[in-house]
C-alpha cells in the first residue's frame, strides 16, 4: 500500500513514563538526573486507520497537518519533506514504516545489522552522594552488566564544579581504573561533558594510558585549535575523539570530520532528528568519520539510535539507557551480552500504553 492512499485524520498526544533502574546522579555541570519522568509523544492517525507514534523534535502545529496527504509529508527514501511536519519526524517514520509493513531500519536501507553493540550510559557521579563513595560505582557497573551491558561510559569532570580540581581529577582516574580492573574486556568510553581543560585532559590521559579507552567524548568545547592539539596528542591509534552532542553546528562538526579531527559524531537522536541524520550520514562517511547519536534521557532514544544504526550503518555502538518505558509491550528491542536486537515488527516495533 502506498503512502499516497492515506490522509492525516488526527494528530493527538499521549503522556509516556520512563524509569531508570536506579536514581542517576550528577555529571560535570548538572545536578541529580533523578529516577525517570514523563514525556509527551505524538500519535498520527490516517483516514484508513493506520497509526504511528513517537517523540517530537520540537513544538509544532498539528492542526496544519490534518487533512494532508501523507505522501506530501514524508518520502520513505528521504524522510520528512515538508518543514511544517518536521517536528513529527519520528511519529511519521513510524507511521510510514507501519503502512509499508517493514521495520523503520529496513525503510532506512538496512545498511547495518539489527544486532547492534550497546553501551551503558548510566555511570554518573553517584559516588559523590553515596555513603559508600566509590564502591557505589562498582555496584552500578555490576548492575548494568547484569542487565546485559558489556561496555560502559563513565562520566568525568568531578573537579569542574563539585570537587577540588585536583581531587576531582584523581577520583576520575580512580573510577576509570576501577572499571578497567573489573571488566578487562569492556569498551570503556569517557565523557567530561566539556568539563576539562586541555591541561586537565592531558594529565588524565597520562594517568590512564594503559586503560585502553575506546573514546573520549566532549572533553572541552569544539574549538579547532584544541581539537588539533588533541589529535596530535592521541595520534590516529589512540582513543577515538567523539563530539557534537551539545548544541551542535552541523557544518562545524562536518568540517572537523573532514579535517581528520573527529572520529565519532554525536548529534542527539532527537535534537538532530532522523531525517537530518539521513542527510548527514553520507557526509560523515565521505569524511571517514563514524557516528553514534546521543541517546541519553529516555529508553526510547536508544531504540531510535539502534534503528539508525541498523538502517544507515556507520554506527559501531549506541548509547543504552538502563531503564524502561512504562506501560509499553517492551521497549522494542532486547539486550543481551552487550548487543541490542531489534524487533522485526513494522515501524519502531513498540505499542503505546
């Protein structure tokens, strides 16, 4: 059945809840992240009874879309084609794929595999608020390992706001070495959330040089001069340089990639959008740069990132949120032995509560 046979009959909203497996603490600049929350999803229904749903990219005017032919809003080969519908990027992809009776990743091209490596993004500064100190990091790592994760991203930058700079750096080093000791085969990713200076990062890397870091994410703001220094410091065989999550300028990120200063582009899966990722990914491939869309926040974002990985390829690993979407028939994927396995159901493969 073609999309042109469908006309938008209604666009409504639904509140969805999500819960983390444990309360999540601080990062380098932000306080406690809490235990979960709620988010507003949009549901798009056609005159033929087809429905799709998902998280919006931004605010928008649903009334402008009612009565429109679906084929005027989204092209399965390109994504959303009407600027007025861009805020419904994920609901419209879900709807189109359901009508075509394929998973979203298949509609994106199946350039990757539906079995995608997935790391835990949930190792925050819980040691600063727990009576047992760094031992809580040990417990968090164990819990996420038991959930099925085999790779871990560690938040760094305790000395930026919460601790004395030297003591904070020492704790960052201690946590990194603990993770490597406990899980010698894991990929260890580190993320200071722009909370390091060049000097702090240099001292940190000197202290953990034997820990085989997989990537360094957002060590500091994306200044060309600092990235040039970091590339010279790491060489081409050291940890990967990952950046682009916070308030990204796509052209700047692509230029960094083209100049060999960026290995992994991290634009947020919602903040950048699925259609935008479809446009950006070929430019990154041409620059020999991989991607891993930032997905922290809601478990649904991990699902979206996994479909991007399976559909577009060039994404070696995705960010996992240790938690679940409340009231759904599951989160649309399974996690085992470090890998997400996507559902073969049409769309994103998950029903609304």
